[in-house]
């Protein structure tokens, strides 16, 4: 979505992520806004600074609103500039919320005007682009701007040419005078100083050696003073020459700046013409797209009706399926409850069976123990029987023995 909006942003916007950009005074955009302010206000002072607000989201909302207005009605809409004064304390809110009065704290509504009569120096002037049905003589003003730009370009070229010629002449004259004076002074300084060049009087030759030495020392001192004066003059002349060269360089740089500004203005004019042609072409394309979108919208409405019918049928099917699912859920719940009860009964029966098995096993063990005791009792009884029988036999034997004894005694 943002990439589609960036394709329609103005060419003056840079690619940075900053929402507010301070314009340079040497740009064509700065001069254009300042010119429009002077045309709108009769007594408009020069602008101290101009800040461009480039919020991509607000610009996208503006484009969408413009397309909706064009699509909903057959009225022709135009983009025009309007002006409003605000306090400097609301600068951040205005740039952030796009002059929304409810969010900026500027009251319930705002009034955008073509001109402002009472200008307050302590307040800010917001220049905004709004949509209106009145063309505001846009084409006529655009032609006037082009003519004035051409006149300004011609004037700047003539002024720059005159300034360049004057600066070149002055520099040439100054350099020629300095070099000529320096050459004239250099001619008077010979490479080798002879006695004849010193203009010595004839009486010096008649002096003694000491007199000649004193005379030559004094002459040398005077020549050294003259030499220092000449060196100081040479330094001052060289400094003046450097200053003039710097001034010439500054003038050349200003010349290049003016030529760059002229070229920028030419490029801006060409870009504006291209933008107007591109906007007309885009407008035609958008009209065609709107027609196609209307047709597509009708087709989508029909498809939506069909899809609504299908949706209602599917909803009824879904309700039936949901009822069946609920029935199956209740059946499953009953089966799970029954299964749970059978499991509980099975575990209860199993516990009972295990208890009965334990009891039977215990009874079996008790029976086995009783059986063993009975066997032992039988064995004991058998032994007692045998003992009794043996006792009876002994008693019989004893009786018979006693009988025998009694018989013999008799």
C-alpha cells in the first residue's frame, strides 16, 4: 500500500523517513511558496523559514478521499492552496495530526482562507492543499508563473553576465597593475651591485680604509632599510593579491550557484509541465479505471447475492449437521456412562468373587486341617484298639495262666 502511494507523491519530496523537512532558501520550492504567499497577502513579510510536512499516511488518506469524491459525483474537483494562522505551540500537533482540530486542540472546526488580512508576526502560517469545485483560475495563474519565471531567468542571466564581466575586468586590471609595478621595481634591483651603482662620491676613493669602511657600513644600513621596506610592500601586495583571488573565487562560486539555480528552475518548470501532462494522463486512466470498477462492482454485487443464497443453504445444512452431532454426542455420552457403570459392576463383582474365593480357600484349608486331624485321630484310635486287643489277649493269657496255676494247686 505504501509503495503504491509513494508512486503519486510530489517530486519535491525526498526519500527520507522524516515527516518534517526544513527547505533551503536556494530551492525552487522555497521560492514558489514564498511567491504564492506574497501574491496572497498584500503586506506579507519575508518568511524566516519554510517547513515541508511529508506524512505518507496523511497523503494516502487525501488521495483516497479525492478518489471517493470523484467516484461518487460527476462534479469536477480542483486542488488549490489555502492558508490559516495558528500559534507556534501547536506546530508539532499540526504536523502530526494533519490539522485535525479535535486532535490538535484547535477547537471544533477550522476555516481555510484564500487571503489573510490581519497577519500576526508571532503566529505561523500553514499552507495547505484542499479540494474544491472552483478552479480558481489555475491555468491562467500557471501561465503567469511561467512567464514570470522566464523573465526572472533572463534577468538573472543578464545580471550574472554583467557581474562576471565587471569582476573579470577588475581582476585583470588589478593583476596587471601589481605585476607591472613589481616588474618596474625589480628592474631597479640589479643582480649584482657594483661600486658605480652606489653613486659613491669621488672623495671616498681619497679616504683612508677606515673612512671607506665606515662609509660602506652606513650605505649598507640604508640599503638594508630600503630592502626591508620593499619586502614589506611586496608582502602587502601579495596579501592584496591573495584577497583579490579569494574574492574572484567567491564571485565564481556565486556565479556557479546562480547558474545552478537557473538550471534548477528550468528543470522545475520542465518537471511541472511533465507533471501536468502526467496528471492529465493519470486522470484519464483513473476515469477509465472508475468505469471498469463500477462494472466490476455491479458484478460483485450479483456474485454477492448468489453467494448469500448459497451461504443460507449451507447454514441450514450446517444447523442440521450440528443437530445430528449433538444427538451423536448425547448417545456417546450415554454409552460412556453405561460403559462406566458396567466397568464399576464388573469391578464390584470381581471384588466379591475374590472375597468368596479367599473364603473358600480358607474353608478348604480348614477342612484339610480337620481331615489331617481326623486321620491322626483314626491312627490313634487304631493304636488304642490294638493296645486294647493286646491288653485283652494278655488278660486272657493271664487268666489262663492263673487258671493253670489254680489247677495245679488243686
